[in-house]
């Protein structure tokens, strides 16, 4: 879910996203939190990037 994922971002954890729902629902907020915390965001879905 979005709340636990944002909590992990704010804790500076490495985030492996298997789906895009968090980004679709709150992209700007989510990416701002990633930049602010220094967290690492890695997509691991089956679609080519």
C-alpha cells in the first residue's frame, strides 16, 4: 500500500516497485519524498523501461 511504501521511503530504504499504482496515485508526492530522503527507487515489473 501507499502508506507503508511512503514510510519506507521516508526511512531512506531501497524501494523495489513491482507495480505502478503508488506512482500513478501520488507521483509528484512520492518522487518528492524519494528525493528528500535519499531513498532509491527501482522498478522490478515485467514491462520494459
